[in-house]
């Protein structure tokens, strides 16, 4: 198939028959034919520009806007957060870009009301036309890392790379999907995050998947969204949302399975979720740079199974990842140990390793030990920027604790399991950690909260 952009190969924007279910909510079902009409209608009305920064919160309308922009040859920018400063920074990096928002969402105002802001109309326009195709080399999106280890970094994604990674994800989830029909998906993660993009936007476009248009957050909202599904759905979520579900008294309708990512999932939580909801919890491993590259059933195994065609090569500064959807190897900071059976185990992150007085430790392991202290409900250990005068980078910690727990109690609990040189100083008790929409903890937000707690 040839595209209008020359001799480049091209492929369909969405797979399936015109009557195939693509999206749903409590009151509406959208099939591919209507979706294609609305993509054409919106594409006609989009402003001129090289890039569109998509802040739509309604997942279906995000999909329409993403595909309409791609049809116009525009690249969608996926910011790591909706914070005005972050949005402004991403816009500043891309000349000729504009902000695209959703008129249906209250409060979607500051960024979209900016001089370069444009809202989708409340009623999406429709237009008939030819089948929708995209050139394989089209730069569809630029995703940004979360900033948990520094400034967010851009990662370009072509249509060919998205199609290849989606084929791998379908293979990784095949035994959780409905073999004879459409699998419903309910997702708690935003579509702007690469995990949300892969599991709740690309899967419905390119596989036998239909996605709920909302992004439920609280347990009761998740339960309502699950009830909207025409068949038992796959729940795409994070450890933060999963823990809230397990600890709540909300009763969920039957699930086909649960998929988790964005942060390490503990064996304890995975086992608890499988017992509570009667289905498999499948953890997937990846990054904005690589997309999903491995999977495991965390309740029963520690090792990860690479997706088809993925090869990991340990090296001193992390791990080189080769995959069919990557144009060249990508080096991650994660340290892995390959096993003879083709699987691998994670051994921490290169950036997490710290050395003090000739002793080494991992910030991830220190955080896990903090969370294991009696009375600690949430917490993180991190390293501050080096002091300009001494060059020393102190270890700090923030913790959310039960009412009768003090800083001294937490330090005493840590001291029993952590070498004294790695005890966090300062350690501050806070009401909540500054987690973003996917549960990650941006380094700048942690440092800011620590200063505010002093």
C-alpha cells in the first residue's frame, strides 16, 4: 500500500470491520465506522501546526484527536504531566505546536485557553471518505519520560514502531483475551503515558479490543466502569490503584484479568489481588523509551519473560535492549541477570546504586525496607542533588505513617535492617507523596515536598 507522502509503505489506522466495537461507556458504544467518520471530521478542523500537545482526558476523544492529528501529518506530544510549567516546557521545545484539549472536561482550561490552545467541539463532526491509512515512517507521537530521575526526555515513535510493539503486546496478552470476540478494557492510566497509550489506545486501534472512554480513579469509579463493560474486562492499572482496590470494600464484577505496570509490583500485592478478584495479575515491564518488553505473573514468579524478538544485553551502565520495534538498541538504567531458560531477573537500576564509605546499596531496596516498617503506609528513599559546597549528595526519605508513628519510630525500624551509613537524613513525615497520574514520583516534586516539610 502506498501513502500520499511518496513511496513510503503505509498501513491502516485501525483494524477490523466497520461494525467492530472500539469504545464504550455507560451510555454509548462506538464502532469503527463512526470512529473513522469522526477522525476525518476533526482532522478537517484542526489548526495548522507541526505538533499537537494532546491533553484530552476522555480516552475516546483522545484517540480521535491523536488519529486526526496523524491524518494531518502532525505529531502528538505526550507530556509527562498536565502541570502548566511542564506543558509550557514541552511546547517550547517544538516550534509550531499547539495544545489540544477536551471541551467536555471541566477544568481543562489553563493550558487550552493559552494562545496556542484549541478545544475539540462538544459534538464531534463526522465526514465520510476513504479508508484511513498512515505512512509507516510518520512520526505519530513523542512521549516523555516521567522525570523521576531528572528532566523528562523526549522519545519519538513512528507508526511502524507502534504497530510492531502492539503486535508484541497482543502476543503477550493473548491468553487473557477473548478468543472468539472483542475483549473489553478498563484503564486507570492516562493515555498520555506510554503504558496507557500502548494498552488503552493502540490495542483498541490495532487489535480485537474495545476500551472504556473514561479514566476511573477511585475504587468505586473503577467498579462502575467495569460494570459498563459488555463482557468481563481486562483491567489495566498500576500498583497504586491496585493497592487501593484491594484495601477497599468495593466489590468488582468479574474480570478477565489485571495488567499492572509503571512501578514495581510486590509479590504480596499480586497474591492479594489474585485472591480478592479471582483472576490473574500480569505485570508488564517496559519504559517510555522501549515500550513494553517483558511480562511475568508476579504472584508466582520473579523472572521476566521477554516479548517475541526482544533481546537484553547487560552492560556496565545498564542493559541494552534490542526489539523488532526499535530502530536501534536502547540502553536502560535497569540492571538485569539473564537466565539459561531465556528469562531474566531485575537487579535494580544503575541510577539507584549508591556508594558511601566503601559500602553499596540500592535506593529501591532502601525504599522497600522503609515500606516494611510497621506503621508506614507509603514512603520513598531518594538522593538529593549534591551540595554545591561539599559535593555530598545526602540520602533523604519521605513517609506517610499511621497516626501514632513518629519519625523516631520509623528510623528505629529502619535501623534494624539498614546499615547506619544509609539511614536517610533527613526523614520527614508527610500527609501524602507527590505521585503523578501513574503513581510515579518525579524527583523535583520530592525535593520540593522535602523543603516544604522542613
